[in-house]
């Protein structure tokens, strides 16, 4: 079934509830959970970050996802169309979403490429020299050429899937490999927890030291919540547009949020105890999953090799089910708004993404242009994760709270009164007032703090871009 393209006539609907939950969870669960969450938690002080992250997921993430599903199902349209048909002045929110999709796809496939490369590397003897695993990773990602090959391969898989509509193969692969990845993460966690000194890792992850909280930690937690749940760029909104009228939106939102968050926490449990046991720094950065996990597998002998290969296959597929949803947001825009054919839309979008990815990949080794002393990889990450997604989420809430009709929303969420949602008023207050204000405060404080670490300029640039989207959206 074509799950995300947005041609209104004959739009498919999800044939089964579980199909929808799996597809939305497929978008949510990805590199954000297994690669980004652990190292971001490590860089932001562990427990304190994790507790704020959980609070944001439950209060803000849940509410925004419900809003996106409701707006999507109500309008039956994808990111740009949903806003445009309701009120042209809001079109820019959809455009901002498309831009976010493009920019996230400017670095996501680079890391997706690393994951595929690790299937090959693990199969060809990486684990036989455990001491060299760390150096091998840093050497690999800093190499100007090697990662480009894997990134290209990864992008090619995306193109194949999206070209035919999100269908058959990837959904089936996801259904088998996601539970498998979950099980492997559990095995890795148990192995890690059995190492001497492992408890310090759990403590780091779950015991909050609130003195470590500052506004940049809070902004990082907010960004992580949005990124991980695929919110703030119209992706879940588009998915919601395919949801059948009788489905329970609240329950679905709860399931997707719970699945996504448990994978992230499990990835943390799989990595931190082992890291502490190995005497590594929690702030080791983006290489965490590619260094710690292979080291753990290396300790397990033969079975470790098999599990490691399966782990990186699972990680690649998890990444793929997320990035196809990102690519699709851009493709749907080109088809619906610009009249492109699907093939042209996919090739155009992925062509631009490939160029961005080349810049991002090169920037890791210190090659290529920089802006405010920041390389392309970090620029794309900063703009989307720290600014666009959170502001996009804020705008979706404002749109639903101030532009849509309260009783219509209630009808949508409760399926015309058939489903009970006792917290409707709380949710409504949250999206209308509390979440927008909270996001504004966190964003402003985060941008201010960003100046201390040379990130402020890039964040200001992000805000300017949002303004420009607002001004020029009518032309787009
Ligand atoms: N949620 C995905 C992950 O955690 O890897 C990334 C992502 C997908 C972000 C789709 C945003 C999006 F619209």
C-alpha cells in the first residue's frame, strides 16, 4: 500500500491498525533513538537530560503527535496541503516542514551509510581486534571518500523504496527486523550490565544531577524529543491523513510514543553501563553506538559476530524506515504542489539531498566549506534539531489551537464522541497556550546559551530562515 504519498483521490487507508502503528513507529524509531539519543544524553550530563527528555516526551511530544494526527486525518492532506487549504497564511508551516525534511536528509543518510558500512566491516573482521574498534571508526568517518560510497548506497535504497511508494518490502522487513533489533538491544543490555563497573553507567543515565541543567541541556532535550518522535515537520501529520475514521487517535499516539521512548531508553541501557565498564567517556560523541556496541559484541565470541551483523542490519533498516518518511515529505510536496511526477520528484529531492550529504560527510573529516566555524553536518543538525522542529511543533499547536475550531477538533479526536478522551481539555490548554509558550521560552534561552558555544549564530540564522519562509511562502 502506498502509505505516504498524498494524492487525494483513491488515497489508501491503513488496512489494519497495527499496520499504521508499525509504520508510524517505523518513522519514529530510527537513528534518533539508537545513535543520537545515547550520545546526546552523554554530552548533556546523563540523568538530568533524560528526565527532562521524558517529561517533554510525555507532555509535549504526546500532545503534538496527537495534534498532527488529528490535523492530518481531518484535512486528509499532507504537510503543505493541510495548512494551505485551511488558510493560506499558514502555508509556511508546511513549507518549513519540507525544508526540515530536506535538511535532515542532508545528514541522516551519512549516518545511515555508516550503519550499512558496519554490516560489511563487522562481517569482514572488525570484531577480531577489539582494541582497534575506536580508531577504526574515527579513521573511517574522517576519510573523505569511503563514507560517501556507503551514503550513496543508503540513499539509493531510499530512492528505490520511495519511487514505488512506501510499500511491500520495507514494511515487511521492518516487521521482522524491528522486533529483532529490540531483542538484540535487550541481549546487549544484559551483557553490558554484567560487566564489572556497569552500575555506574546506569546511575549516570537515570540518576539526575539537577545541577547539570542549563538552558542548552533543556533545548537539547526538547530537540531530541521532536526529532525522535518525527514531530514538527508534518511527517506524522501526513501519516495521520491515511488513518481511518474509526481508529482511536489517542491510543495510537500513546502506542507510538511508548514504543519510540522504550527503544531510546533501551539503547541507553545497552550502551552506558558498557561504556563505564570500558572506562570510556560518556561524552564520546556521535561515535558511541559504532564503538561501544561492536566492543561488546567482540567480547561474546562467535555468537557476538552473528548478533553484531544482525544488529547493524536492524539499525540500517530502522534508519531506512525513518528516512523514507523524511524523503516522502519532500516528494509529496513536489508532486502535490509543483505537479512533478513521482519519479522526477524522487530524483530531484534525492539529488539535492545527495549534494547536502556530500558536504555533511566531508565536513566530518574537516573538508569542505564552513559557516561560523561550523561544518555542514553540524549546521544541518543544529538548524533542524535545535530550531526548526521545535518551532514547527509550536506552529502546529498554534494552528490547531487558534485557527481550527475547538469542537471540530474534539469531534476528530473522539471520533464524533464514540471514543472517550477525558483529558481533552487538558490537551487543548496545552496546545493552545502552554506548549507554545514553553517552546518559545526554551528556544530563546537555548539560542542565548548557544552563543557560549559558538552555535548562537547558526540558531539565529535558523530563526531568520523561518521568517523568510513566512514572507515568501506564497511564492513557493
Ligand atoms: N524519528 C527519526 C529518528 O528518530 O531517527 C528521525 C525523523 C524521521 C525525524 C522523520 C523527523 C521525521 F519527520
